[in-house]
């Protein structure tokens, strides 16, 4: 589901720049998500989505984007 959200919702012209900036600055948050998230931006977004759904703390900007897509 996280990959689907990334491909269908966040990799669009109006959100891609913000999404890519978040991924580029993932250093502070990837450790709370997974080892794979440190090396792969797509995994970072997808696994952050799962963590967000579980109620774990993720990058607040990414959480805001996830919340905006669910409205």
C-alpha cells in the first residue's frame, strides 16, 4: 500500500518536489523506519507509510502528506 501511495499520489507534478526534498533529508528519520529506508527513497516512503499507520513517529512533513492524501 505504501508503494502504491507513493507512485500514485506523491510522485505527481504538484507533490514530487516536496516528496523528493523529504526523501533527500531522511537522515533523521530513516532509523526509526528500517535499514532499507536508509538506502532507498522508495522504501523510505513506503515503510514510513506503514510506520505511520501503526502510530509510530515519522517525519512530520511526510505524515502531513500521507494525511492529505487520505482526505
